[in-house]
């Protein structure tokens, strides 16, 4: 759904409140804007008043009733809202999940024989997609060290068509120099795609930092409540049009009920991200002073890897970071995670509730090492925390007793 409204002179909080709330979507012709939120339009069939209207209808226009696969006001409102919070975007395509968004984007730009470059800290299902789906369609993928422009340039060849960036990487948290990588890609005619799930447009405005397409798993911060899955891709006018056509070709739709839940989450996203960032920073700083911890991987924390780039480029953070235990064993790390009472054990993140998962990237990385440069070989047992909205002091007390369980299991 493309946007004609210009909200660029408003702050991100204000935009988050106003975005997507066109009066024709929140009322009837007699009562425009009568309610705050767009209704849930459950519709496959859209009816025409007569044959003349059916014949006159522009079949493929944004924001017009046509058939359920093209959406209805609930989905249009969410897509428009996401466009309005992404500076530089002409439109946003919705996908049934974050993985579907990445697949939809890559299948729009890649053709048999093309080479895709992918950052080595990419979300694992993105790597799996490269080795499976994309390889089956004749696309070769090469991975590069996320923190090295030289490695990116060395990996380029004359068949390189696109690069997938992810910053910070959602396990190991390396921050990429996205503006420099996007510029280096552009200079070679390579399309840059950023998986911006960690920061959201509130933390990092990808298109205005030079990226061509910004993809996001809405499942995380936008939903914020761990009850709904969706993905998005936002871009300028040319890529938006291509993404939309490819998504239609793939028959991708999202339900109006889910779109409504995402709109609800979007309204409080700024506040949740701010609270989670403050709590995560306090917990990361506390962990840094603990004798059990070898390294805190939290770019928001001064002194942590990637902090300088983060401070230069980012307007905000979130509750997701990792830390690495000083030596130990996989079993001791399991004991730590099992001992946590306030952290769920489970995938995903960005919900109101805190989560903990192990970080074991050694076996999946191919272009750069884990443990990271400067870390000892025995310091390889990482833990990823997604900090939710519980009180920080309660979370710290919980981690403190779980570190006791880790020591006892050594
Ligand atoms: C979760 C996640 C995805 C995939 O999103 P789903 O909605 O779970 O399919 C993509 N990228 C990153 C960085 C993620 O954390």
C-alpha cells in the first residue's frame, strides 16, 4: 500500500499514533473517522454495484476494493502505517511472516545465475533459505564477515546482484557499517536489503541510510505481545512496485485479524522499545561487572563491540542482547537457563515477556569466527536475553540466582 501523506515533519511518536488512520478506514461515508482504529474487514469477495462498475474497475490499484488477495482497509492501514514510520518509503508490502518477507524480497530481485552476498551473522533461516530455496532456483550465495567492508568487496563478483545485511546480527550482535556497505553496493549496481528487525525504523531508518529495501519481522517488536506473526518490506517507488507484483504472484496474503493486532502493537512500540532498552542497558551493565561473564554483546552499552557504530547511526535500541560466559560447559549453561524463573525458554523476542536462549553460532558461521575476535576459545557459551517489561531489579535478581546455578554446575 503506498502513501501519499507526508508525515516527515512529525516526530516518530506522533507518527506512530497517527499513521494509517485515514478517516475513510475508521468510519463510514456519513461518519468519517468515527472510531479510533480501522475495523477488521474479513473479506474474500468484494462486491460491485453493477457490471459497469466491475468493467470500469482498475484491477491492480492500491487501496481499492477488488478481491480479498489485494487486502481490505485493515491491511491497507497497517501497510500505510509502516510506510509512514519508515522515512523514504513509498510503500510497504505485508507478508505472512518475517521469513516470508525475506523470501519475497529475494525472489523479487534474484534470477538464476545471480550471486547473493549475505552477512555471516544473518538469522539462521535466512541462511537456510540461501542453501535450499535459492540454490534450487539457481542462485549462489556467498557469506562475508559482517564487520569488514573489505570482505564484502572481496566477495563481490560480476554476477553479484544483491546483498542481505542484518545489523546488529540477532545472535552475536555485530553492528555493520550499513551506510558504507549500502554505498559500496550501490557503486557496483548491487541491490542492498536490510533485515531491520532488531532496530525497527524507530531505531534505524534504513532507507535514509542508503539501503534499497528494508525488511522486518513484525512478529517481534511491532506485535510486541507474542501472539501474532507477520513480516514487511518497505522501499522507494521502483522496488515497492516490483515487490508488490512478486508478492501478488506468490499469492501472499495476511489476515485482517492479524493486521489489526499488528496495528494495536504498533501504537505502543516506541514506549515498549524505550522501556526495554533502558532495562536491557542496566542489565547488560550489571552483567559486565560479574566474574562469571567473559563478554557482554550489547551494542547499546559503551565499550561493547559495535557501540561506536551504533552510537553514530542508531536513534534507539531494544531489549535483545547476548552475553558470553567465562568458560564452563554447555551443561552449565543449560543449568543457568533452566534456573531462570522470570525468563521463558523459547524462540522469538520483542514481546512484553523476557526470554532466554543459548547462542551457538560456531557451526553455522562460514566466513567469520565464533568466538568473536579477541575472545578466548573456551568463552564460547553464549546466552541471548530478550528483555521484556518486568521490573529491572527483579530480572537482575533472577539472573543473579541463575548464575549461582551455573557456578554449582561447573
Ligand atoms: C524472527 C526473525 C526473522 C523471521 O521472522 P518470523 O516472523 O519469525 O518469520 C527474521 N529476521 C530476524 C532477525 C528475526 O529475528
